C-alpha cells in the first residue's frame, strides 16, 4: 500500500513537477496521478503542458483558466489592503498559492483523490502556503511533496526523468529560478544569490531599463469603485484587461522593479527581484484615494491592519479566521473609496498628481489660506490649551 491511491498534482510542465509523476507512482506507490495546471497568466502555452503530463504518466491532465478569479478574488482584496510584505513586495507570487491550493482541493474532491501533491522544496514559503491552505480547505486530504524528500540534485532529477521518457530541458536551463503570473515576476538564485551583485538587465521582462524609457511622462487616470479599479483614462475595463493594460503602460516606464532581501517564513533571508508594474501603480493610486476619502482615524488604524494582512498572505494564512475577520474590516473601509486618481509615469516612478471623489472629505473652505477661509482660528486656542495641558503639567513638575 502506497502513501496514497489517487493524487492530484499541481503541475507546471517543468522538470521537477514532471518527475513528480513517475516518482509518486514508482517510489511512493501511488496508483493514479492526475495533474492540474492553473493558467494564471504566466504566458506559457498550456496545450503542450497538458500533453507533457500525459506523456509523463498522468492518467488525466487538467488545465484550469483561473486568471479572472486570481484578479478578482485574490489580487483585488490585497490591493484594498495595500498589501506589501516588508513594505515592498506586492505579494504577486504569494497570492497565487491559495488559489492553486483551492483548485487542487476542488479537483481532488471531484475525482475522489485521497491526496494532493506539489513540487515545492523544503526551503521556501510556497510549500507552507500550499500545505496550510489545503489543510484549511480540506483537512482530510494528505499533502505529498516529493521534492521535499527525494534529495536529488538537478542532474539526478533530470536523469531520473529520462528513465521515464521525460525529455531533459531543450534549452540550457536558466541560472535563475523564476515564478511568473499576470501580476508579476519573481526572480531569484544564480548570480542574484550574492546580495552585492546588481541584477543583469536580462532578469527583467515586464519592465524597461530606465535608459530605454520614454523621455516624456505619461499621465493615466485610474478610477476606483469601493477600492476596486474599474477604469483607465475614463474607459471602463474588466479586471483582467485593466491589469494587463496597466502592466504595459507602467512597464514601458520602468515602473515596479523591486530588489530586496526578504525574510522567509522558514527563517532564511533571501534575495529576490520582483517586477510588478500594474500592482505597484495601483497600490499607490489606491492609497491616495484613501487619503482623500477615509477619516484620519480609520486611515491610521488601517495601516496596522495592512501590515498584519500582508504578513498573513506571505505566511500562507489566506484561509485563516484572522484573515476573514480582517477582510470584514477592510471591506467596510472601502465603502466610500470611489473616485479617480491621476498619476504620472516617468523614469521608473509613479507620481500622484491629482485625485477626486464624490466622497471626498477634503474641504476647500477649511483648507484654504484665502479669504474664503471658514476655519475658526480662535477655536484653535482653546483646543491647544486642552490638548497641551498634560504636557504643560508635566513640564511644570519636571526640573529643567
Ligand atoms: N519570495 C517570493 C515569495 O515567497 C517568491 C517565491 C518564488 N520565487 C521564485 N523565484 N521562484 O512569495
């Protein structure tokens, strides 16, 4: 009796996940492997991937287009939370994992599988995100992670695959480890493992080098309804189209490159390069619209929530009760976050240059320094007396 009978395996078409198929069957006694490739806009052709799984020994090869759900159910809630891990990483890879986990669980239930599997190694965050998300969605399913246990080097993995007719990669495999989807690219390893080394231009695909960006700025108006982007330059757009168009616009100006040393959940510091053009611009624009439409206390309180929320996503707790509770808070704050932000894209930067909203809390009569000023200046005196009273008392009691 093997570790499981029927397994649904998260499949990318790469060597590692392909080798997982014969490995699960031969070494772990699995009877039947069903693969599932999720289309999250990674730009791969999916039909060859579907066929490769079958050639590698899968009994069934599923391909699921999940792009729309990825944007609506994962990216947009994160945007409403202005989610940035360690203040910088827009979580483009992290957000994909709970969605893939969900697809695996749904397929496992549909096909009567007793386990799901993935090709993650034991060093990264992604294994945690998969395992914990799967446990949250269906605690009765086993999770198998062959690459966490097989201890094969790259060469050994390729050789193992060849024994089962899995062609070794045609092109010399890249020195980098790359994860990609419609929100962005994550690039690590190879020369990037030395934190002092500047990334070569070759690592970037979605963003132009500053030297090659236009010498004229480009203005874009981004409209939001309840914290969700709905139009570019006044033209209503579906979520997917909006993200891909904004990726183009911002990428052309070299916006959204991030080079950081980050703290993984498993305790390792790693150097990662990200390019997330659209998300980078959207977070900035969304924040600016919140500045206009949220009261000061909600806005300030939300910043703490955003930090926790970003950590939850990074740490694989998308389907956790705390995440659900914070979602309710964030949703409530977005009720009035509707309006338009005007940004200027130029030489790797996004500048907010204008914002407007029917729900604006900005009051020209109060803010103006002109004759129309409605603010009661004399009232400030009494306010300051009370506000400063504790400080005054403290100072009088303290020897200087
Ligand atoms: N460090 C990022 C995260 O944990 C990306 C992980 C995948 N990166 C990669 N280059 N394969 O979300």
